[in-house]
């Protein structure tokens, strides 16, 4: 790599790119932590992207029709912080960069969307960015079809590294993007041949260009340090009718003594190395100082898109009031006023008709009334449409010949689906939900965690939520997955007991602006348990008294989902023997925990024996309600699973694992002594 | 598909394959559940594989040098059950097939390795089989290099469907196999063009042949219903010097009215459909009846490999006694006698030298003494070798030019690594361990769950186990991951506090025959807490009294890992004020829960205030020890995390999130009132 000739050939470009490189070196040195090599390697690509292609306005980084830029290789966060500072984003004054990776700053270790307007996504867990970008591109296609190109018409650019491409989720993303011909998606691969452990070839020899081409992408190559070549490749990629992959040949930690080595991946903090590198760059300024003409040139780039943004605003203002309101509502994640009405009507009807349906079917019934009044929903399933009951009649299928379709066949790609839904939710304007079996929460976990961390209100439709799945056996029977989701911060886990609770859960999930929801739904049909109509959303309280004791209250049965039916029947049996028994339905532990002490005390008073019933492990949050909240050790029990399930019809499994009315009654009596 | 000509051209083959097809139809009908189409579609491929290629002996299905057959498309479990019954495997009499998917049988919904000797792996969660197969192939290469081709020399065959290939983990597996030139790995793709939601093309248009070729595989194609063509392709694949991919063009649910449709994927139970299909097959026998000549032909296949097996036994018997013993020990997963000795010595030395090291470094120190005496270990990391401290000096790197190398650079493939380790463990003869960051447990989850379900004693080295990771921020800081692993049945989660506990944890993990272990290890240096040597493995009790109160015992602090140091210091402060305080170190909740009540009571007596300290969420099992086990609500507290972490140096994070000595002391005093 001949730095001297790069400097000589493109002096203005060189300085702009070096501003990124030196800010990176300075910030990483100040933090004594971070990743220097990637921003140093990709500075040229990023400079050309921002200068010539990316449609953005630093003064309004969140205007709706901006191009999206996603740094999938999130460890190179100083690349994006440098770009935001240089282009004049008000949230990134130089002090932010000086406080890189410190408490309370916006310059977190990895980019975090909830800290700054200009950061589209949270990245760092590798592969997530490229997979979310597919969601952004789906959202763009869908919204362009709905609103017209005058309102939505933009690209999604991704910088991805070898780590992103080695992670399996990238294959799911690539396949999905290729299938849907997402031509506005452009992935720039930081092809530097280096990972943390050494050369990429230590662990992978995949021909990435051939791999992307195999899934229907157009592929391009460029010298990632030659601005003219980068510009050519980006121009060609934008002209492609397919998603575009640009292999940018780069040198990690360019110009430093750590160039082209795995050392260069990490934090370059040695003072001499930094001084030598800056000397090689011809950069003779103090740390964090950017020469005025360079900063001005960057700020001109930052304001380059202001005119385009204003033109868009004029076009938007020309829309009818109702269209503007709809757009604003959908982009601000407000549920429509009609949602409450259709849910209320559905609940009323449910009480009247008392259908004995699986909650997965109940979920479909709810979606049938919700989807028509909430046109921002975008449904889907990871190849279990008929089992997840996620597709309602009116949706239409999203594909290249029907971009208005509101249902995505995600394929056998739980992880890719979850990541795409994150991207769809973060893009704005749409509300994604998608289904798979509850057990395969496992596959989607990295993206589900990001939903929670990123405040993305994705709805996960997780059917077949227990051994009630039956014959498919333990590989498909979740026992620890309620615990997994409940242990995750900022996640609502709903396990509704019947159609009424399912409707209530959907109302909460679809009204959420910053919290994802997991709907744990039964395969098997369930007896309706809500027998009287109330317009109030009882699920919103997390738990409530479903049926109270008539005799003196000696027992409280607390159950969720499919086990509420068991509790109701056990109560009948106990009451028949004169033992007063309350049934508490607890469709959402997180929401119950948020209620005030007085309410919780009302639902779970001290005194009676308590039994929790859930066909899952007790570690899923049960001890708090059984031992805590005025419970007493020795006067409580849990009826659920202690190990993996087995293959057999559901009824047999419930009997064998002792999750039955009889076991509940016997346990209650034993505890009463 | 012209069934008539297939029948006419290959009459003997046809009958054998139809035995699989009709047993599948009959078993699925009897169970009223299952997947008919895949075994019907792949019966020809499986028949040729078993008849002409697979080296096995039905009378001794677990002899060590057999070829491994892995049904990655595990939903087609009737394929393998039919094959096992037909070839005369004693564990699969016809009654087993008649009781397909019923309680207590070996014919579970999906194949389960722990139910029958001939079933190599548990499959069903898609993509796992192909990814485990890479581990089997790694094990074979490694063991062939160690033991010579006279002792280990076999192939690993996989049947994979579109679902397996769409799952991202398959890409990780493909890349790893291609890099390592695993020429004994042969994947047969059931290329039927159908998924549950409809045609594969609904969600994917990937050119699979090009994709595998891009990662260094040799690729082949065949007509999956033409036995001669299948035989040719398998013969060519075996001759390849690379891993081989055979695209077998097949028709799902061949010969039925559901052929080539997504309906054909599921349970074909309609009596007329079954009758019509059998008629088309020219199969005129009652359900579950196999004509004698067909059964005899299959049994001949089943005994075809007996001679080979006996020849192997003779070669094995010619090995020296010590070699035979070593082989037997390693294949039966027995730890060597020396393990206890080196652990004891390390513990003694640790107490003497009291090194202040991170437990990830402690783990490396343990491996440095263990790896030389336990040569069956096969280490690795998902591209975090230097951070996970998984590579010790003497291991050497496993690759095509050094098959004896005992360290695998798995690349940025946590999921693929975990699945490969499952395969390595199930192959037998090796004991895999592999590292990544604890937070990326998420990526590996589906395979980690299978480790537990399959009784595979894999060791997961999960470093950077809390906010102690510091500046990388919340995307890299686990808070719910201890809960996730603890909620998983048959999993030991170790969070050692210092070098002594780390050594003890490794001793337990490496002695385990049927339970995987998760080692949660700190990034940051920790103060040694075990100050006196005892040869007894205290970690094996799960929790123990580390330091007891000198004054009257009013407080019990229970802590794990990096927070034990906080507990020890808080105790000092409390004792200095005359408040008697016990510190309980709890490196493994699962093992403590297994202790008898008397021991648990001794460690956690009733009376004192209890405070749990762990930089993670309380839901990770804490309520049992704080509220239960003689605890009292209102006299307990938990000091840990309630949400995601943040980016900052570790000390700052501990202070900001209130996980400190001061907070502990203050809480104890407040609870004492």
C-alpha cells in the first residue's frame, strides 16, 4: 500500500479520510479501548459514500426518506462517530469523541440507536447489521409501494466485515434479500483478510463474491482506498436491479505498523505507533484537532442533503391531511384509535361465543380484525405459516411483483426473520410480527435480545409453546424458553389463556412503542376461561383474579396460558370439597411486576397456600410469586417441568409429567395438611 | 415421475425402497402424526447408501469405526427407523414402528441419540445435523491422525433438506468443512423444491451447488430416484479430496397424490391416499408387513459390515494393552486418573501463590496443566482465542496439514462451533471445549440446548461474563445469560471466583459423561478468595461456606464469580462493625440444588439476613436461595442487574449499577433494621 501516492493523487479526499483515521486513533487512545483498524481501513469507502452517495442531512438526521447507513461491523464504531462529528451532527461535538466509551456518552463501545438520532441500529453482535439491513430494505420497498416514490425512495447501505459474513445469520439475510430482489440494498464488504485470531484464511476460504452471486446478488469489486474506484463501484451498485455486494479490498489499520495484522483489529494505543502513523499520513495536528478546511469540507457534505430534504418536506406537505396524519401516526408507532374498538368487540364476541380454540388460532382471529384497521402491520413466518396462524386473508404476499403485500415468507430462517423484523421496526412506518415455534426462540435469540436493547417493538408469535406440542418431541418442546424471554430486560412475555386474553395481549403488543413482545401460544385447543365481558384490558395488569374462592380462601392457584384451564378445573374440585380456592391468571409477569404493591397484594394476599402451574421450568420467574410477595416456603408448590419433554400425544405428556387437575388438587390438599 | 419404469428397471431396489416408504406411511398413519414425504422422497438414496456404501453392522451399531449416518432433516425420522428395523437392529422391532411417536418408545418424533445406539445424533431443529456432522468429520480426521487408519477410518454421511440449508448455521458448517478439507464428509441434499409454506422458491432462490462450491466443496448431482445414478454420485463423492455435496433431485411424497406439494411434507394419514399410493407402488401387503424376501435382502445389508467390523476388532486387539486402554477410556468419556492429581497440585499452588488473575486466565492456567494429561481434549474458539484464553502452548493447530493439532480456529461462528463440538463429543474419543464471549451464548443457543438434550459433555468457555467486560457495552455484556443456561435442563453452569474454583470447575466438567458445562469467566482480574488448601473439590457441592461469621451470625452473603470478592470485602466491613457475616460462594447452583437438605441447611441456615450478589438478573435462580431454603421475604436482597449494561470502564459500571461493597454493607444494615 503506497500511501504517498494515495496522498498525492487525491489530496482533498485523503485529508477527509485521514480526519476519520486520526479521530479514531485519538479516541481509542483516550479510551485505551476500542477498535482502530476497521475505521482506518474503511475510511476511504466511508468518505466516498458520504460525499457522493449517501442521501442525508446532518441537521436533521432522522428525516424519513434519508438513506440508511448501517455499520454492521459495529466494533468499528469510531467510523460512524467520526463521520457524525465531521459532518456536523449536533449530537456529536468533539467532546463526545473525547469521551469515547465512557459512562453517559453517546459514543458507546458499539453504535446504539437509542442514544442518537443518526444511528439507525445497534450493532456489534456480528451479522446483525447486515441482517437488519434486509429489513430496512424490505420496509423501503413496502413503503415505496404504499406511499409512492415521492415520499419513500431511498437506499440502505451497509458496511460489513468478515465476521458479519461468517456468521450464519448473514446467509439467511443474503438469501432473503436475493429472493426479494431488494435492489436498494448495497453491502460494502471490508475485505481486509484479517480477523482477531489472524488471517481470515485460518478459518474460512469462502469465495464471498461467488457466494453472494449464488443467492441472486449483483457483485462488484473495488480498491477500497481508491476514491475513484469506490465511486465507480457504488454508482454501478446503485444501478443494479438486484441487491448489490461490493467487495472493497482494504488494508486494516492502514498506514500503521499494525497494518494487515490482527493486532490492527484492536485498540492501537501505543503513542509511538500513533505518532508514526500520523506522520505517514502527513497529519501534523494535535489530537482531536481537525484543520478548519477539512472540517468545512466535511460540513459541506453534511449539509449537501438539506435541499433534498426540504424538497421532500414540500412534497409531504402536499399530501392530504389525512395521509399526513396516517404517515405521522405510523412512523411514530402510535396505534390507531380503532385498535381498542376492534379488540373490545372481539372480546365481547369471544365471551358470547366461547370458542374452544388454540391460542395460536385465537391469535389469528385477532389478527383478522386487527390487520384491516392497522395497515402498518407486516406479518410473516419462518416457514410455519399454517402452524403459526400468522397470515390473514387480506394481507397479500410481499414479493417483487407485489410490494404492497403485507405477508413475508421468511423461509426457514428464524434468526434472519427476527433480525429483518428489527430492521423493519427501526426503519419506521411499519409494525412487523412474525412466527415460529416457541422452541426456536433459540435460533432467533441474538436478534430478539437486540429488539429489547434497541427498543424495537417487534411482536414474536411463538406458537407450540410447551409439551402441548405433543408428538414432535423434546427438540420442539420449549421448557426453558419462557424463562429465557422473561430474563431478558425490556421484553413483555405474554402467555394468554384464551381468546380474550390473546386479544388483550395483542392490543398491548401493538400499542407498545419501545418494547418487543413474545406471544407464547398453544398448539392445542383450550377451554375459554374468561366468561364475562369487561372492556378493561385485564392482561395489562399482568395478572388478575380470574375466579375467586366462594368458601374460605385457603388456596391460590396461579397459572398461565394453557394451564389456566387446569387451575380452573382444580378450583372446581377443591371448592366442591369445601376448600376455598382463587385462580389467578398471570398472562404477563413483567406487567404484573410493574403494578403497585397494593394491587399485587390484592391479587396475591398473604395466607393461602399457593400453587403455580406452568408447563415449563420453575426458574422462569415463579419463585417470586410463590415464595415472595407474601408467600411462604412450605406452603407453596410448582406444577410444571423439571427437565426436557418427550414424544407422545399432548394429553399423555401432561399426565406423565404430572401437570394435571388431579395433581394440583392433591398438592393443594397436601400443603393444607 | 414415472413410477412404473422405476419399478420395471430396478425391481429389487424398488421393493427395498418401497419397504421404507410403506413403513413410513403405516407408522405415520398409526401415530396420526409425523412427516411422510421426506422418507418417501429419499428412500431410494437411503437404500443405495445403506446397500452399497455405508459401513455399518446392524448387530453392533455402535462399533467405533463405523461410518456415521446423520439425518439432518430429522423430521423424516421414519426414514431412519425404517432402515434400522429393516436391517435388523435389535432395538427396532416392528412394535417400535407401530408405536411411532408414543410415550416410552425409541421411535420418538425426531431421532434421539440417547434412545438407541444406532442413532448418532438428535436432530429436528434444522441445520443442526449438518453442522454436527462437521464435528463428526473433524473428530474422524483427528482420531485417524492419532490412531492411524487401521483404527479410525470412516465417512460421515448426512441427509439434509432445504430447511437445513436455509438455516444460517449451515453456512457456518459449510465454511468450516470447506476450510478444513473434510473429505470424509458427504452431504446428500434432498432437493425436492418444497417447504412447509409451499415451493422453496417462495423464500429462496439460492443456487446451492454454487454456494457449496464457493466454500471449497466438491459438488455432484444425481437423480435421487435412480439407484445407478445415486451410486455413481456417491462413488464420485467418496473419491473427492474435499467435502462433497450431492444434490439429489427428488420428489417429496413420491407416488402419492401429495407428491411435489407442501401437503406431502406433513402427515399423510388419509386411508384412500395411502391405499392409492401403495397400489401405485405395486405394494400389496397389510400395514407394517414386509415380504420375507424384502426383509431378508435388507437384513443381508444389515450384516454386510459384520466382517469389516470383525477385522477391525482383530486390528484393535493387536494394539498394545495400554493403547487399548487409552482408546477405551477416551471413547467411554472417562477422565484419566491424572486429572485429579494435576487439579489438586494446581489448587495447592494457587493457594500458595495467590495470583490475582481473571478467571479466563485462570481457566487457561488450568488447561495448561490439564491438556498434557488429557490428550483427548480438542480446544477452540470462535475467533476470540486471545480473549477466551483457550489455546495452550502444546496443542498445535488442527488443519489439513496438521490433523494431530488439538486446537480449532472455528472462525466467527459461535453456532457452528457449538454444533461441531456436539458432533465431536458424540463421535467419541475426544472431549471438545470452545470459547466465545458469554453474551454470544445467544448465537450458540440451539446447539447448546442440544448438548444438554443429547447428553453431550461439551465444555463452553464463556468469558467476559458480565458488565465487567466494560467498554464494549451492552451488546457484549451478558445480564440474562446465566439465567438462560441455568434454566436449561441437564446443564451445569459454573461461575468460579478464583483460580481454585476454576480448577475445581474444570475437574467436574472434564469428568462429566453426560452433562455439558458452561464456564462463566471474568474478563477482569479477581482477588483470590480461597486462602487455604483442601484437596476436596468444594465446587462439586455447588455452594459452600467460604468465610464464616466471627461475631453472631446476622448476615449471609451469597455470591458467585467476580462478585465473591465484593462479598468477602463486605463481610470484613460488617464484621468490623460487629455484625457477624458469613460468605457463601456458590459457583454452581445446579450442583448445590443436588445436595441433600442437611448440607443445604448447613450452608444456608434459617435466621440471618441474606443478600445475593451477582452482576446479572435476579431471575437467574436467585429467589430460591434468598426467599426459599429457609429465607424470609423482607429479610433478603439481591444486588445485581435489572436491565442492560452500558459502555464504560468496568469499575465505573459496577459503581453506577450499585454492585459494590458499600451497597452490600448498606443493604445488610438496612435489612437488619
